[in-house]
């Protein structure tokens, strides 16, 4: 059989395919006319792809403290204003300024090979390329032995992460291996992880202190490989060094270097990272507001974090949440002119460093928090919303249930609810509101490989967005916001009786936490 290996789809055809996608609503369903207008707008005039292209392709990743994060703040403010929404930036702190530059990592001995690598966020630049021998951590069993070895790192590039013997996902191994081989390989993998964790503990260091010790001992650089378990995907977080470069090398190249170093080949690599240390940068939230006509001092909040890690584009974490809330706000402004309560969109900064933007908003706007009817937050990926919890509020079943009744059946039929549920203590920005006693409702999405494949990884890119699913979430968000705004009653904030933990003690409601307003002492 002949296989056509290259097949080009005309751009016009692709555009047509996107435009044909519809959220199908039963014509017999009696929707509120305003909610029906939301559905029609999403089906016939969606701006999601344009928003995604401008944010993800045009601006790219949005690490706190970078010019790209500021550009995203300014872009989102200008976009809201272009729709007639009052919008501004609210500063909640500052962060160390930094900008990613080009990264080149090449093996220069025993042969020439360009390696797939990414400089970690906030890593120092090399100024000029560093070429050095690669070494692995020593096979020792105590801190005393390790500290005796430490001086030998001077002038070397240290491979600091665990070596992965097999670079295939568990799912693929399970698919093709015999049951006996699968269990054998799984047991070996689990044991290797336990052994490495025990090794790090035995030498007396952790992920923060070990890079510091290597840097202090004179290492020329540090390389890790933070593999997710999915082929081709590594997580990119922040560097733990202040003077030497710290890079992440893809699993395959990292493993090659490790094996060479272990067998005495003494490989060399050259690292050239051209990032920039910039002045301290202001940290902002983007806040948009449509003033309420009847109850202006009561609020419905559309919530998503605008910042991201910067191993890729930050598409599903949290570009999808950002464009969902922006598109919902655009539609509400267009089709809901007489909004009863004030509708706010909050696009938070520095969520990735501990919910700092939303915690800053809660701390800095007590009058708004006092009047919040509900905050609807979406974060975890491109999938359609399938889970909504009452977040521990006793009466959440009553008001969230009423609001969901106004959502088209085609959208709400996917959703499982949990009332009263448990209060979110972290994970995303709804928790900042829940801690303050406000119904912060997390719109939990279908996975679509989020945690293994795109969350904080080098693969979190535009092409992973499933726009049909995001359209579903825009309709849901706009309809919930409309229903919450129109509700004649203010949402009840009575908290559930908390259950007991395994020690027989009552679990505590999450505490309000102050935001981290600067990067001082951040690790």
C-alpha cells in the first residue's frame, strides 16, 4: 500500500473546519435569551483563536519578572479596553527582573552533537560559552564522604538529576510488554526512584541546597533532566544557582552523557546561555470591570492566572484559562448590558510562585472581597469543565445549582458536582478566595494529558489547545456569571463542619495567606 507521507491541508480549509465547530444546543431547550446569545456568539464569532495567537505566539511565555509578563499585562488591558471594559493594572509586588535569551548546549567530546536543552528560569548567563567535562554524582553513602568529594567538581559540569534507564512511558510499556515484564520494569523504576531519593537524603542535601553546594565548590555549571514520564516532555522550573548556569537536558541526551561519564569516557559539553539579568520588575494583576447597574457593590469575578513558567508557551497553563475569561468578558459586555452586579475579570500574576497575584488582590481589596457573590476560576488545561465542587460552603448546592440550571444542557451534562465538598487549600487561585470565606468555584477541566504532558513542560504549546473544548468553557463561564449576577439572593458563606483527619483532629479551614510581594529569599 502506498502511503502519502506529506499532506498539506490548505489554510482556507483549516479555517473552515474551525468555523464549522459548533456547540450544539437542543432547539427545544428553553434557554434564557441572553444565554442563547452567548451560545450564538461563541458558535459564529469566536475570538478564541485570535486571542491565543496574539498571547501565545506573539508574546509567548509569561514568567513573573520578565518583559514578556509585562507585555501580557499591557496586552490584556488594551484588549479589554477595546471591548469597552474599564481595565487597569494593579501592582501587588516586585520580582527579580530576567529575560530568556538563546541557549545552545553541545557535546564536544568524544564527538560533536547538539543537545536538546533549556536554560532554567532566572539562571545566570554564561557571558561567553563554558566548555567543560561532565561528571556525575559520586557513589557515596554519607554527607562526610560527599563533602570530601565536593572539591573535585571545580571546573566541571555536574549532572545532578536521577538517571532514567528506560525513557518510555508507563502506558507504552504496559501496552507492549508481557504482564510479567511490565511488573518487572515497573518495580525496577519505582526502586530506582526510591534509591535516588534515599541517596540525596543520605548525603545531607535537597534540591535547593545541593546546587548551592556545587556552585560554592566551584562547579562550572549544573545540568538536570526533570522528565515527566511522558516521552519528549521535561518540566522547566527555576534555577537554584546565582553565578553559574543551570540547564535542563532532555532525557535522551542526558542519559547519553550520564552513561559516558559513568563508564569513564569523560564527555565534554559547551554551554552558551545569553539570558539577561534586568532591574527589579513590578508585578501586576490585570483587572477589568463592568460596573453593576443595580448592585454595584456586589461582584462576580472571572478568574485565571496570566503568568506561566517559560519552558514553552504556557498554552494550557494557563493560556486557555486566560482566553476563556477574556472571551467570556467580551461576550458579557456585548450581550448583557444591564448587568445587575459588577462583573470583574482578574488575570493574576505570579500564581506559579504561590498564588501571589490573587492573594494580593484579596489582601488589597477588602471592600470588593466583602461583596463577592462568587469567583469562577479556570486553570487546569484545555479540556471541557467536568467537575465543580461547593468548596466547603454548606449552601453551595442551592446557589450553584440554580446557576447551573441556566447553563445549556449540552454544556452542563458533562459536569459532576460535589456538595458541599472540601475547601481548596492551594493549587490555583480559587483557593485565595475560599480562604477568605468567599465562594471561589474551581471549574475543573477534563485532563487531556495535562499533568503528565503539558503542565509546566517543554510541550505546553498552542497546538495542544482543543478550541472546541475551550468554547464549551466560555459558554459555561459566561452563563454562570450571568446567573450569579442576576440571582436575587447574595450567596450564603456558611462553612461546613470540617471532618476529622487520621489523628482524630478536626481539619482546619484554609488560612488566608499573605502574598509573596518580592522575590527576596524565594527558592
